[in-house]
C-alpha cells in the first residue's frame, strides 16, 4: 500500500467530487426522453464525442497489458493490438460510421429492425443481438470491477478490510457505486462531459510521466537493459528477441504467449481484424457514440479524432513506465523467477519516480480511465433493456419519464450483475479471453454480411450469431481447460474455424428461409447506400428514385483504410519514439503522419457527405 501526500489526496478527492457533481448538474437535460438519455439528444458536437470515446478506451488493465508488451517485445509491440483490432476506428472513420449513423436509430438492436424488418426472423435476430449486448456489458463490467479493485487497494492508503483480496473487492464496490451514481443520473450527457474532464486529467498525467522518464533514463541505459532488435519496429518470420542474461523469464513469457512466429501472428491478427472492423462495432459504448453524433459526417469525424488525441499521450505513459522499469526495476523482476509479475511495473514506477502533485494527478487519471470505460459500458446497457425489450414488447405507450426511470433501475441491476460476476472471476485474463475469444469470435460473419448482401435475412443473422458464438465458446472452454494450449494465440489461430462455422450458419439460415420484406430492404439501401451485392434491390430503388446512384466508393475506401492504418500506426510509434529519445525514428514517424494526413485530407475529409444521392435529410430518407 502506497502512502498518499495530502496534496495528492486532495487532487483525487477533487476529481471524484467534480465527476459526480457534473452528473447531477446535467441530469435534467438527460431526463427529457430516451433519445436524450441514451444519445444526448443528438446535440453533442463530434469533437466532444471523440474525446469521450478516447477516454472510454483508456482502461487501466489494457494500459498495463501494453506496458508488459512493450517491455518484453519492444517496438514490435506496436503491432500486437491489431488482434483487438485497434484499427477498427479507421474503418469507422473512413466509411462505416457514416453508414451506421444514417440509420437514425437509438441502439444496435434498433438497427436490426431497421435492416431486417419485423418478421419472425427479424425478431429472432433482434433478441440475439440484445442478449449479446447484455452479456457483453456484464462481462466488461466484471473485467473493470476486478481491475479497479486491485488498483485502488494498491494506491489508496486506507484498508477497508484486513484481508488483501477482500480489501480490493470492497474498494471495487465503492468506486463502482460512485461511478454508477453519476452515470445513472445523467445518461449520455453525463458520460460525455465527465469523460472529457477525465481525458484532460489523463493527458496531463501521461505527458508528465513521459517527460519524467526522458529526464531519468538515457537511450544508452535502455540499450544496456534490452536485447538486440528491441528497438526495431519491423520484423521477420520469427521474433528473434533473446532476453538471456537480462530478464531470463521474459523468454518464458514470449514462449507462453505463442508469438515467436511473429509474421504468422501479425498476419492472422490483420485477417481477423480486417473482418471484425468491417463487421462494425459491437452493440456497446462505441456504437452508442456513433449513433449520438449530430450527423453522419460528424460521426466519421468523431471516429477519426479518437486516434488523433488518444495514441500519443497514452503511449507516452506506457513507454515512460516501461523505460523506468527497464532502467531501475529489471533486477527485482528477474529475482522473481517463475513468479515474475509485470503488473508491478506501474506501482514501482509511480512510487519511485512520480513527484507529489503529479502522483495524485496520475492516480486520479487512472481512476478516470476506469470510470470512463465503466461509465460508457453502463450507459449502453439500459438502452437495450428499455428501448428494445420493454418499450417494444411490453409497454410501447409509456411516458418518457417511465422509460428514463426504468433506465435508472436497469443500470443498477446490470452493475450488480457485473460486480457479482467479478467476485467469482479470479484472473483478468480469463474474462478477456472469454470476451475476445468467445463473444467477438461469433460476432463477425453475421455482422459483416448484414452490410453487403441483400439476400442475407433475419434468420441468417440469428443462426450466424448463434453458431458462431457456440463454436467460439467451445474453443474458449477447451483452451481454458488446457492451459498448455495457450490463450489469445490459440483463439486467434482457431479463428478461421469459428468464422467458417458462423459463415455456414449465416448463409444456410438465409438461403433456407424466404428473403426479407423488399420494402424494408429498399428503404435500408436507399438511406444507407452500402457497397456490396445489392443488385436487385439497387435496381428497384433506381426505378423509384432515378437519382439514387449506387455506391462506387469501394476502391477509394480500401485505399483510405490502408492509408489510415499507416497513419494510426505512425501516431502510436511517435509516442514511443519520443520517450525513447530516438529522434531519427520520430522524424520518420512524423513524416508518415504528415504524408498520410495530406492524403486523407483530399481523399477522405473533403469527400465526406451526410446522405447519399437522392437523400437530402433524415425526414426525406425515412419517407
């Protein structure tokens, strides 16, 4: 447990009080109706939504995982987040946010009705996406509860219980309760405005840690503590990093991760990541931000600003913590032997090197990282219960006040479920593997086809999701029961199996059942105008609307996604190179950022449009 200086404690308390106060202050704006509560009434500017979304992606556990990756894998760790995939924000930026926002719906399940109609197949698709969303939310809440409990027990010098595990759980309960109060009270308005405040805290703290590391650690000290090739961004077939004589257990970690054949790993991550990105965001806080934008064009700008504002400061923090550990903590880590724990890097670096004032700011920033992710996840849950179940099936004529009050209650119930789940999950990696491997493994095929194939119907969506999630759960269970198989890398290697099963279920489910209502398909195509296999529907739409030209942007979108991924990767590398004081490589990264930014300015930004030809506004689109 770390002792807190009164100044640091005052900063932390000021932060907590201010976030709760904001939630209550703006609660009246959020309580008008469901669209105000869940989407901020579509009145929040894109840059605030972008800062909010960036804040929500800055979680403690993910950041510490990246510190471990950078410590062990060096510059090659820049490629590892592709397996999530981090570049889904680029696909959203280039075209998918525009398509999604054109729907004008409130939730992802609402979008299913917009795409598939109200038939039995559409109802089955609607119910499975609601179930997916709620399980996803509960899983992420459990993940957050575990992480914040361990963090608070380490850095807040007040023991709520004598047993360390109980103390961590009680702190998790307390911080979860505080976060829930301002989210439940203020809805999307509260989430966005508190997250903008949180992002300011995080950015100052991240830059401060990076600057401290640059003052304390020279490039020569880093070179002495790392193996040959650690600074190299590019890679061959094999990883070829040998930690013998430096931190011997790092070699065991590399072997355990299963990424020694690094080219194969990156290739699989790119394959899965590209398909996952094209499928669109799952029904969580990322989708809610897109739907909250004022216009489709602003939805794209919101997705683009996330990478711009998030990556450099976040990687300054990650790299700062890593180089401080490399220079001053390797002996302690090596002495741990087989029990080496890279999560100790954060408390060590903060305890030894972060001065009073900045220490409180950093603790507040890491609390903010948890609270923003948690808040965004909680805000997504009641939208599905209230809008997609209660309003649709039980009480479609209730007052707005009734819906908002039920949203309060739903948020509390979901938080309790996530917290209870967190109590029975001992390891963060268990729940991460479950969410990434099982849930998202089954999500991709059905959600990719929904954009690009007119014959894909509600039953196809249901069977594609059901078969994909079932096969992914089997794989995740086998991996969990057989630790020798590995974790992430096995799920990744077996991804083609899950994809094949899900794709078969989706195609068979569609072709063995009647097509969806043509009027529904034509309304969807006219308003959204995706590219893909829409021939018969596109022809029918043009007969009624001769000005409704098909989407011919596929080649330009592919180029912009490739350029955008290079832009995003260069932003990541720039944050690392700055703290490593590798100014030659930093200059190259900045050159790539400038070049790709110019290309995107003329080939993406200048060509963004709200609605396609023939659709002039949402009212016209709906007609």
